[in-house]
């Protein structure tokens, strides 16, 4: 996502603000984006509704609404009006590298950094929940008792987590002062994680073991045909 947004920033240089029209509190801006097809420049026109007070922009390409990153047309309007700070509503938390994602049975490349103990504990708990639910699902009364017990356990866990969070916040406030600029909290926005090697790790992709077995069988078959 960092690379995709970086590409939109580069494409901003191909956008030119052509016309500006005032519509109440918002400004309708026409932006021409230049693209090259068969060595000939082609211009595509987009309309961006810009609010100078909140510095929010709505482009008709709907890239932010569909993908979650800002388009080059909105960035061109911001550059035209010298908007140097991105509004907080455009910084989506689910693109953060520090986001703690929920567990899932489907493994992916995001599970590499996750601890094996946490995954094993999650699977064991799900197995125990499944066994209990499978045994006491014969009638509605048993299911209601089981559901009430689950909600009671969940409320206790929420209270426990809240108490731990209050203790942690109180300890951090006593040790580390809060950084602020003009009353606004400064968020620590970091760059993407550095990768030691390029490309997919060897032996980690799906079907690696299958490719090895096929390669061995082909070698044996060629050897037998040669003999």
C-alpha cells in the first residue's frame, strides 16, 4: 500500500488544475490527467469537490472509497491549495504495519511474524469450543445455557482487559510525557518494514513440496527411459 500511494504521488505531476467553480462552501475543481497511449498524449478529466475549511476532497474516480488510498487528482488539488498535512480521516488504521489482526484458520504471509504459541492456543480453544457446542446443541435450553455462559465469560474478559489497560495507561502517563503540538496529539507514523531479501522466500510458497515430488518423479522416469 505504501508503494501504491507513492505511485499516486508520482502521478500527481501529470495532473493539471484547469477550472475552479464555487458551489456554496465547497469548490468544484476540474483536473486533467495526462496519459500516453501509442506515444500520443491523452487527457482524462476528473472533478474534485474540495472543502477549504476541513481540507477534505471528494474525487469522482472514487479511488479512496474503493481502494482506501488517495488518488492523484485529490493530491493535485491539495498541492494547488498548499495543503501540507493529510487530514486524519484519510489515514486508515488497517493499513498500519502495527495493526494486530485477528486469528484465522487460513494461513497467509501475514502469519510469519505471528508467534506459534498464539496460533496453537487459538486452535486449541476453538477445538474445545467446538466440542462443547457439538455436545450441548440437542435442545434450545442447553444452547441458551451455553450461550449465556459464553457471554458471561466474555464480559469478564472485557472487564479484565479494561483494568489491565487502565493500569498500563496510568503507568505510561507517570513515566512518559505526551507529545503534543497546539493541543493535537502527534501520531507516530512510520515507514514500511524493511525486507532483507527481495522476492518470495524459497520453499514458502504454496505447492513447493508438490513441485519437488514432481521433479523427482520426472528424474526417475527419464533415468528409466535412458536405461
